[in-house]
């Protein structure tokens, strides 16, 4: 989509912060005002919009994507999202350990058990609670894959998927950090 605005900026609004494009409220795909609870997050989202050159490319705007998803989907379907998250907890990869090979089992025990001992919804909540950073969350989520790559190598498609996942985790960690900055 072609960039049709000159300047994006944050705008304080009744206890929240909006994003304005040339003074007009930015909208989510669901036609809601793009607002977030902290000025730090709004400023970072405005930076994403200002960094767009010629065309607006949502793929290069991870904070905007997280905010719009929250406003359009999570806010309107909170009960469903909470239930889906709770259902997922029982299938979390950290609850399923390899018995073989012993080196993988030992690595899982070493990396995953401290996270399970913190009593959270494991990786996501450990990241949210500041127990681990984005790089550690990625490493823990990819422990089995990394073990296999060490043994067999990595193909280009797998490398690209892992890079995208690492970028998504980094964006989520930044999003949460900016929410806390107020």
C-alpha cells in the first residue's frame, strides 16, 4: 500500500496514546483507532510508520502488528484467547522431554527445568516476567531444532523460519518492555 502521509506522531488521548498520520488518527485493519497504553510504545510505533519509504509494508512494522492484533482480535475475543492460551499450556513443548539421545535430554533438563520451576506458562510468561530475555526465549524454544542442526546441518528454508521466529520473539519482548516504560 502506498504511503499517503508525511508524518506519524503520538497523540495523548484520555489515558492512552494514539498514533496520528498527518494529524488524523491511524486506524487498525478493523477500523479501530490505533491506541496503546504507554507513550513509549506509541512513540516506537510512530517511528515504524515514519520509517516506511514509498510503501507501507506491515511486515516491517512488528510493534504495529502486535498492537493492531491486540485491538482487533484480543480485545474483542478476550475470553476465547484466554481459553486458547490455557488449552495450549497442556501441549507446551517444555512439558515433553526426549529420552534419547542422552545429550539432548541433558540439554532439555538444563535449559527447560529452571523455567518450569518458576511456575509460569513457561517461555512466554518467563519472558513477560523478565526471567529470560528474547534471545534466551528463542534458544529455549528452538532447543530440539538446534540440537538436530548441530548433528545434520540447517537448510535455507529452516534458517529463514528460525530468523523470522527470532525476530517475532524480539518484537514481542520489545513490545512488553515499551508497555512497562509508561
